């Protein structure tokens, strides 16, 4: 495997761009291929079997494109499929998990709020996180129906999105949460709204930077860190024109988005 081979990244839609931005900042020489599975978003209301099928298909496409490592930039897909992907593909596979451990270290009130999809909150992986790191604190969870769709449509500041964010953040605050974990990669794009609703005394934790650090460690371990010129390629299972407008906005620069073959 060449060090110049790309890193493959996928998510249920455009949310994983929040992780991709951290990867680009930390690993400026790595070429990146991003797959937005927007035709199947959100994953949070899909069965584990459906999510595993999509994760295998997208990972297979990325490996066919020459990926030297895979990043599952989706908490729900990580919970459902990371073990299977590591069995199927003999290369570094990095996943996501809600940042319960750093939230426990950050809280002063002893109450942590977690914003996530239903799929993430119901997963065995999340239950294990609470068992391992949640002792001695109260963890208040909130399933956030509709937020992924807002980000997929690029509706980051509309009054309806703001109202939806308020309806999910307020129950956490009323329980005394002073730390809020963003348990979905779409949610960092709504962080300004979440922060405005939560107020200055609340810490908001995003795990994207930790994923980029783990990717860097794994590439170092196998001697595959790149040192040349980097490129990016973007693919979607949804409407390329709509995805191109939204991804360009989230990425912070104009990009071309291609339609994924049927996978």
C-alpha cells in the first residue's frame, strides 16, 4: 500500500464533513475520499442490519478506489458495523463514539447531556460507554429527530431549526446538565445554535478532533502517513447538485460532488 493512497471516509450523509475538516487540519498531506450516503439518511431510524449493509457497500467502494484506511464518520454506523468492517477489511478502520469520557472529566454539576440519534442511544456500544465511564455522574440522553435532515438540507440557521434545537437542549438544561456531548457528526454544524441555547456556562464536546488524532496514530503505526500533495474527492448516493451546494458550504470551499454508482 502506497503512503500516497487516500483515506476513505463515509457517513449517512453530509455530517461527516465535520470530521473530514478535523482530518484535513491535522493531516494536511493526506488525500481524502468522502462518501455521503444521503439517499439513505438518516441512519438513526434504520435497523442494524440495514446499516451494516450500507457500511459494507460504502467501505467496499472506498477500498476499490484505493483507500489505505477507513473512517466511519458516523456514531450510529460505528455502533452497528465497526466490528464487521474490521473483520472484512485488512486495513486501519477508525470509528466514532459519543465523548462520554471527556464529558465526565469536564462536568462540574455531575450532569451530562447527550444529543444523539435513536440508533446511537439504543446501541450496545453506548451502553458500554455509560458502564465504563458514566459511573458517578448522571447522563441525560436526548434523541434528536429531524436535526440530521436539517443539516442535509443546509438549513443551519432557519427559525424551524432553531426551534428544534431549543426543544432538545432545554430538557438537558432543566436536568442540570453543564456539559453537552454532540453524539452525531451532523450536530457540530448546529453548534452555534446549540451554544446559543445552552448559554456560556455549558461546555459542548465534539469528537471530530479525537477521531483525526486516532487516524494519525493508526497511520503512523502501519507506516502510511503521507507527505506529499493532498487531494479531495466527494461522492454522494443522493442528488449531486443538492449535495454539492451543501457540502461546499460545510467544507468551506467549492467542491465537485459525483454520484455514487449503485452500491
